[in-house]
């Protein structure tokens, strides 16, 4: 064959192959779906928020980034009273709930969240599928991420390929609780002293909302805050009843007393039965201590009266959630009889 004919065939191959040489020989047979690269289904089509490059996914990522940037904005200098008030309202930053069961349970309980992070492989689990559906239905950004990034976001927790960023809680100021009540109804505020379990906080908020309280007060230190666990235990009551956080609980109680409220401490060592509380029909604060330890000495000294729940001899103390429910029911009964 001449060199001219070889050059012609090469130029024809380049034209047919879009710049490369044309393949020669017979086409290779397929595997019929039984070879190394057999055909496999990829499952249901993920929602638009989870498809990389989709406009909806980009918009969700932008919303999550903007929300995170807004939370990290530097506050302006304020006066000393304003700084203390800001400290009482300041949130603890977003919380990360990790793991397939905790995440889906939080979404079922409608815990306010900013973003749901999911790895590609985790989407094969039905709990993760439900989490994605619940998040999308609640308007929560659904972001696809890597295992390495989830390790960083959750502090190397056991996340199983999914994590939920819970929205920080906006605490009220203690003075705001005096206005959060129906007209012609004496204020009833619940304060917690040394209660460190968020589930107890959620249970107290649920009972306080059910029996007509205007809010709950918690200390900023050595006390449970509003977390995903508190949201779940409150059964949605945290969306209706405000929680205030104070830097000094004793000082807050003294401020309430100066505004005409009586303070009753609930403790197993109290000398007055809770159903005989003489101040139940007036403006008051009910202080609930921790299980086992009860009220701290300094908080007990700030109370006008210490009441207890009568129980059979030999029985252990009740946890904060149950004790608060019983006391609030007694107070509500007295107030209903006075109407």
C-alpha cells in the first residue's frame, strides 16, 4: 500500500472520530448484565435539593450559608445593663444532632432546624429517606456532603452519614414573662435550679404551658438549655411558651419579688404541703430544684416559702418534671376555684 493511501485512511479516521483515530476491528460483545459491571438500579430519584448542581440544591446551600453567616455577625458595643441583657438572651450556637434515629425523631417532633446533611450512601436507608422528606416538607435545606465533612461538623460523633443542624433558641428576657399572660390573670412563672437534663426542662415547659404559666426561667450556667432533647420532650410546647435565661437566678428572683411576686420553692424538705400553699392564687414564682439535691442553699434563702409534695415514707424524690407537674396542677386548681 502506498504512503498516500495510508495518509488518506488516517485523515478519514480523524474526521470520523472527532479529532482522534477511528477504532478498528469488531465491536466487543456486552456482558448481558452478568459481568463485573452488571446493571444495578440506583434507587428512587433524590429530591432536587439533594442533586449536585441542581438550582434547588444551590439555592438551599446558599440559604444555609447565609443563615450561618448571620449567626456569626459581630455584635456592636453596648452599655453594661444592655450587655447583661444580651448575655441572658444569647444562644449557644447551632446544635448538631447526629445519627439516623436521633435525626428522624427530631424531624418528626418538628424541632426547628437549619439544614440536614446527608452522604450519598446513607440515602439508601429508609430512616434517612424519611428524614429527607420531612426536612423538605418543613422547608429545611437538604445538603449532600462527605463523610469527612460530617466528621468535622459533628466533632467525630457516630453520625451514620446523616446529621441535623438545629436552629439556636432565642431566649426571652425574664421581664418579658410578666407580659406573656392573659389579662386579669396573676402571673405564674416557673424557675429551675440546677436541673441539668434537657428532657426535664422540656417536660416542665410542657406542664407549664398546660397549667397556665407565662414562662420558664433557667440559669445560664450549670443548667439545661433548650436543645433538641428539650424540644422533643416539650411536645411542641416550646413553640408556645417562652424560656428566659438569667446570669444569676437569685438576683432574678429578688427582682420578681420587687415587682410584687411571691416566690415558692419546691423541695422535699419543705414544711408546707403543696396543696395548702397560701400564695397559689396570687402572682408567684415556683422554683423547682434538681432531683436528689433539691434547692441550693442560696436559692432557698431567696424563697418566701418552701413547699413539699407529700409522699409515702421510704419513697425516693420525684424528678423535676413530675414534681413541677404536680405543683402546677395544685396551683391551677386553686386558681380555678377562685374564679
